[in-house]
């Protein structure tokens, strides 16, 4: 019986550690950066500025691209990716979200492990990925692509 209680204790400690880790990550995203806004504030800013720029076709493509994300995390992933797409569109001074901007922003916003799925999905839709090869080399935390648009 005491072994069962000890195992139960380790299980609870493990689950609380996992939950604490994700809560801490969310806390770090809410901390203001040197410009006074947090990462989550910027995501909201780009979503608000670009929500009128989305056409139904691009919304459907985004929905199709985030479909492999588990249902529980899909809304968060969609929001994060859409805000990055909006940031790219605003930096390039576009008035609507085009398929090119959507793919570019999606590549920049997603980790490298998701790029394999994206390449496969774009190939199924007969979309050439060669114009986007430069973005596949960037990681989501590599913001060097900003210098290209903000000069």
C-alpha cells in the first residue's frame, strides 16, 4: 500500500511540474519586451490590423494547413500562425492576404519539423515551393527576415 502512495505522489508531482512548465512559458510570453509590448500583445495587434484582409479561400487554406495539429491546440496554433502571416503582410504593405503571403508566413511561424507536412500538402495542391525555399531555412525564433522588410 505504501508503494502505491509513493507512486501516486510521484505521478502528482510529475503532472504538476508539466503544468507549471506550460504556465511558466505562457507567463514568459506575457512579459513586455524592450518595446513595451509582449509577444502575445503583438500577436493580438497583427490579428486586429489584418482581420479584414483575409479572403475565404485563404482562410480555408490556413484551416487545411493547421488540420494536423491536435484539436486541443489548433485554435492557439491558428492564431499564432495567422498573426505571423498578418505581420508579413503588413511589413510588405499588402492590402489583402494572398496565397504567397500565407505560405511565407506559415513557413516562418512553424517549426522545421512541420515543414515536411507543408511541402507534401503544397505538392498535393500543385503549388511550387521553390520561391519559398529561403524561408524554410529560417526558424520561428529567427527574426532576421524582418530586416528585409523594414529597411
